C-alpha cells in the first residue's frame, strides 16, 4: 500500500515513520510513504503557498493553485483516494481505518495556516477526516496517525504474533489490562503490586473469561457511550447479570409526593397512567410496573382496571401489558417485594423535574446509569412521582437521580406518562 502526503513540511513526516512496526514495513516494501510539497509547484519568485483571506480576518490561507497541482501529482493516474485532515472532517474510526487499508493508494493532504481555500476541497478532495476535537497547527501529525493506524491492517505489517483478530473480537470495548514480569512489583507507598493470580493459573479458558470481563467492566466504568452500543455475545450473556431492562421495575408513586406549594400529599389514581405506563413498560421489556398508594380502595381500583383488560379477550395485547401491573402501599413495600423476588435489594433511582431534588444522591445521565448498573445484578427501581413530584421523605431510599428531561421552552410540565416513556427510551431504546 502506498501513502502520499501532500505537505509544505515534509521533514515532519519522514523521521516519524522511520522506526518501529511502520519503519520495518517500509524497509520490507510492504508499505511505501512519499511526500509531495506544494512549494515545488509554485511559479512566483517567492514560492508562496499562502495568501490573505478574502473578507479579511487574521492569518493566511493556503493558495489553491500550488496545492491543486501538488494533489494532482500525488494522486497520479488512476487517481488515488484523496483525504484532507481537518477538525471539520468525519471522526476517524477503527472501522474506517480497516476499510482504508483495503485501498492500494491514498493521498493525505495537510493544511497549514488558518486553512485551505474551500475550492480545493470541492475540486480535489474525496473525503475529510478528523482525528479528534482539537486543533493542530497543521494536518501532518493527523496524517501520521492515519498512516500508523491504517498500516497495521495491511497484510505483512504486523508480525504473526500480534493478532488483529483478537482486536475485532473486542471491537467496541476497551482493552483488558496487561502484565509482564516481575510477578511482584514494589510499591514505595504500600504493599507489593502482584500480578492477578488467574494469569499464572495456566487455565486458558478462565484467563480468557477474566480478560473479557475486565474489558467489559472498564468500558462500563470509563466509556458509558461505548458501553451503550456494546452487544454482548451469547457467552457474555451467560457470564453477565441478566439484561438490565429485564430486572428494571417502574413505580408510579402517589405518596409521598408534593403539591404546588410543596406540601406532602397523596394524589388520586389516573386511569391513563395505569394503561400508558404499563404499555411503555412492556414495550421496553421491564420486569414490573408498580402502582404505589397508601389508599386501599385506590389499589383495589388499579387492580380492577388491570384485571378488566387481562380478562378481555379482545384486548389480548393490552392484557400482556397490564399483566405487569402490581400494587403496593409504599415504596418500602415495593423495595421489600423486589428484594424477595430477586434475592437482592433494588437500587432505587429517582426521577425529578426539579434540579434541586435529592441533593445527596449521585446524578446520572441515562447512559451513565445503564453503564453503572448493568454489571451489578441487583434489580433497578425507577420512581416516577405524580403531582408536583417525589417528596423528600424518599431521600433515604434513593441512591441515584436521573437528570430532569429538558425540552426547549421554559415551560416544563410533561405528564408523568410522557416523562416515563421518554426516560425508558433514553435508558433502553435502540
Ligand atoms: N484535529 N484532525 C486535524 C487538525 C490542523 C489548519 C486545517 C484534526 O485532523 N486534522 O487539527 N488539523 C488544521 C490546521 C488547517 C488543518
């Protein structure tokens, strides 16, 4: 594979690719790297590659003519794929790196100064890539990153020993931790740091399982965004707790909640709340939907409504949803029931439209909550408040709070049914 870098600073490119895996691959002729300098395509006495920006403003812009001539010379015939390195490009991913490695030749165009004339992009660039959301003083370091990452996928660049297969198996996960000798490393601040015992057990299956688990745990802890897209394999599902949605319960709390003045009240049951949240609960695969009210006649009413639909032959699909409905006199009772049902106490998560509620509980985004609790086998109990929201009396039970759902206006009074559905989608929606 051939890489041609278009740059006014070729001296930045060569030495960085002289050593290591890429340097050896170049010596072996598996990859080739060349540079083309736009300055060699200037026609004026000063060999200028930049000029002042039309419209004014600070700095200089790369002139189109020398750059276009350099790109044309670099791309040759048949024309190679031409990439511009810029923070305005598409984020470079390992998937794109792998695809680029299948091309016979790529041209990497490096800008300097404030940028390049836009018409160069229109006329002579096939793809714009960014290596991250920061601004370099030129595209050269980004081009080196692309060459290094792509070269590793070119056959013959990596030795037999380092396997790219292992990486595809763990695609989308962070790497597991690595250790080498010595077995015990001195820590001046405390006891020796030992290598995890499993790695010296000689049990290869157990080591593979441990490494996989470490990769999954690190991803959950450090990269909730990656974890949200992690698709467990059949083997992972056996080793990990059941899917979070299947051990998540929703509780619609009618007491203790507050009214508009902040006074603690008990709200009345609403028929729509029972129906619609039951249907949302089944849609997202929850384990149960609990109607919480201390008023016995209200619990009877909820059970009656659920049973009406469960018994109605015409409403077969609704029957499945309403079969999720349970009633309880308090949040404590729901917690006790879940502890009994799952053999573990639930993690209780409050939702609130007000930022100041439950100040002592840790605030979580939906992705953070999913990443944090997916590997913990405890059931999850999501509390939805009726009225003006959950009362402070629930503070001792609540260990996490989900941030309020924010719309785009200053008016924020979603129905509890809508808020619940939005929340379930943010937690579990695909
Ligand atoms: N980030 N990813 C990046 C960059 C420098 C002014 C245009 C990046 O890819 N390239 O920061 N490039 C700028 C400097 C001209 C390129």
